[in-house]
C-alpha cells in the first residue's frame, strides 16, 4: 500500500515539474508552489532514511515473457517512485527487453527535442534490464550512442534491446530507439561487467540462493 502511494506521489510531482516547464504562470502561483514545496519537504525530512534491499531485488523471481520489469522503484530513469524519472514502461520481450515512453517538456534540449543525455540514460537503463532479467548484478563500463535524428518530445517512442555476446563477466548489448512510425532515431551499444557474488558482500547462503535464481533465469530465457 505504501509503495503504491509513494509511486502516486512521485508521479504527481513528475507531472508538476513538467507542467512548470511547459506553462507560463503568474508570480503569485509560482510563490505558492515554492511555499507549498518547502512545507512538504520539511514534513518529509522528519521521517527516517530509506535503504534499498539489494538482496531482495537480486533474488526476485525471473519475469515471464511480456511481464513488466522493475529493478529499483527509485531508479532515476525508470523508477516509478522517483519524481525525476522518465516513467519508462519496460517489459520482457523474449530474451530481450522492450520499452515504451513519452519524453515530456522537462527533458528538452534543442527546441521541441529531447536532450541527448536523457536519450543516453534511457538506453543505459533499458539495456541494464537485460542483466536484471537474468539476475546478474552488473555495472556499465562503456556506452556508445549514435543519434540519427533529433528525438521529439511529447511523442510515443519505443526502445528494443538485446544481448550481442557474452565473454566471461563481460556482456555486450545493443539497442535502438524508434518513433511511432518505426523510424530509427538513435541506436546504442554498451558493455557491462558482472559483479561476482563475493564482491557483493553476500553470505554463503545468499550467494547460493542467487546462483539458483540466476540458473532459473537462464532456463527461462533460453
């Protein structure tokens, strides 16, 4: 229940931020927004600090085909509980990942177009789901993006990502970003390095459970 309410609050703040960028407002309204935001922040800061449960994330049941994916609800890109996020809808697509999104005015770079750094972040996050689907804790070590056209705002977009190769702990991935007509607007490739269980500070029992979940994921995605 709390998680749903947190996501609702984050979504409302996200919409408010985009509306503030998109619309003119009289000074009195802007002052009211600033005052209310300050009051709410002060109330929030009376609560205790939150911590991620990394082990629970790693040990979650591998997703069925078509299932919506989530690796961290507070993720700055796809996390539904993060008001700064892009609000991606990412789903398992066979052994790959597919995302739908609409980039709003708060992500503007050139007039009417998306900031290139936001596009890069979307690619990084969607390709990261390829590792999350397999329950493989990993870090991005390389990310390359090629922009074929300026990415429009307030337009439905889609991202498709897949794994190209695996060599030991190194996993190479690629992805494309298309508009609603199927035109490729950008493509990317990335190299991820899997973090060994012993580097995560897990107990022997947790490492054994993680290996079991990873084996289940491999079987599901094969």
